[in-house]
DNA sequence: TTTGCTATTGAAAATCATTTTCATAAACAT
DNA sequence: ATGTTTATGAAAATGATTTTCAATAGCAAA
C-alpha cells in the first residue's frame, strides 16, 4: 500500500527528475482540486502558498507531468488547456469522461459508465491495436450538448 | 434525393447567410479533401483557385460552418485546430472516431466500429441526457497511442 | 557538511494561432 | 438598377504558450 502523500516523489525521482519545491506545490494543489484548471488558474492558486512561483514553471511542470501520465490535459474549446490529476494515488485511477455544454462551456465529469462501457472500450482498443498496429495507451470520450441552465 | 453538388447552398440560405464566392470555394475544397486540415492549410489550398481569399475569411467561414454542423473542428494537441466536413451530402453522414499517435501526431480516422459501439453510444447518450438533464447532440472519441512507425 | 555539476527556475521577450477593427466590396431583396 | 446589409481582406491586436538566458537550488559524491 503506497503512502497517501507524496506517491509521486518516487515517480519523479524514478525518472531522474529533481524533487523541487515548485513541483511539489503544483502537485499538492492538483491533488486537492477537482476542477478543470487552466495553467493560469494553477499559477494563481499556487502563488498563494508559494509566491515565488513563475507561470513558465507551471507550464513546464504540467508538460512533464502529462508526459509522465500523472496529469491529463484536455481541450474543451475555450482556447486554453485544462489539467487535472490522472490518478489520485499510486494505484487508484481517476479515469472519467466528459459532458460539455457548447453554449456556456460547463464541463461535467462522469464516471458512472454504462456497464458495458468499459468492456467495449477494451474490446475496441484491442481491435484497433491489431488492425492499425498501434500501441494504445489512453483514450478520451466527450459528449457535447446543452446544459440545463442554457436550455431555459 | 438531394443533389450531390451544392447541397450546402440551401443550408446557408436557410440560415439567412449569403452565398459568397469565398464560402463556396472553401466548401468546395473541403468536400474534396479527406485530411484533417488546419485553417492555414485551407487558406493556402483555396488561394490556388481563388487568390483573393483572406485567412480571416477562412477562420470566419469555418466558425460559421462549425456552428451550422456542416464542419467538425478537432484539437489533436499540436496547437492548431483541424477541420473536416461533418457530412458528405445532405443526408450522408461522415461520422468517425480518431486514433492519434502521441509521438508523431499522425491521425487515423476509423469508422469500422465494433458492432455494439453505436448502440452503446446511444444508450450512454440517453443515460447522460436523463441524469444530467443535458440535450446531447454530438460526441467525440479518440484513442491515443504509438503508431507503427514510431514503435520501431 | 561541503563541493561541484547540472537540472530547474523565473523574468522578459518571442512565437504564433486566432480575433478584432474598420473601411471597402459583394449579395440579394426590392 | 438601387439600396441596404452582410461579408470580405489587410493590418493590428490579443492571448496562450514557448523560448532565452542568467541565476538558483537539488543532489550525488567526497
Ligand atoms: Mn475531468
Ligand atoms: Mn477525422
Ligand atoms: Zn450551458
Ligand atoms: Zn507516430
């Protein structure tokens, strides 16, 4: 059982990356937030705890974490990337799909998959992997529509 | 049975939009291309047939067509939006999902859905529509991985 | 602990896709 | 044909993300 705190430290070190204060501050923040934060959102929030942080570092750290698979990056069409933790701890995954309002931009996470959903995705992955000789390691699914508020 | 050519003319006019030369040139091009074109790609290609075209107009036209549902806009993570015709004619749909190489950016369309795929998506749509009171009218699915070329 | 190497940082400047502005031109209802 | 808009294109503005570069801080080794 991995420790609840700092499970990413080994991951960083394992990659030969240094365990710096800004990186820890960013990860600390992300693990407490559930929203879909932009780089700037993260910058301002981290700044409250660690005022020396630079926006550049936020971008660089996010890129690193995305490459490591620790953070997921999304584009919901409003011109800025959104980030969120891909996993809540070493083993616990945080995988979900999105429901997006094309009118106001509201984004909803949904994890209550239809029973067959997971298994179908796996099946599809396998089929695609075979047919196109791809090594598939991730996917995104999003539904677009009009939210209750914008319907009125 | 709608005419093969110019089925979008009525659609534009139906919206109270004018049927201009630039718009027709852009639609003409899109209907001949199968790739995932950026606004700039489209700009240069259209320029060959209609040299007076402006990049601004390309952006504006694409936005209009996306709002009309005639064109689909995608973000494959390379910093520029990609566009393609959402339908090849009045009734014929061109819906498909994507397989994206995270190493070189190669994008593959796939339409050979697993049998249950379509029906599951509908089922999921209905479930989400009910649960979150959303009016769902579109979706995107993409799988990320490493393409044959990048594996080597 | 101290040292030395090198990855990392932050500020400022640069990039670059997309948007806005604005004067002119083209659609099209009449 | 005419007049009213809508649409266009050039140029400038915007704004998110990247690059540059000198200074700093992690950390492996002594
Ligand atoms: Mn999410
Ligand atoms: Mn496609
Ligand atoms: Zn909404
Ligand atoms: Zn590739």
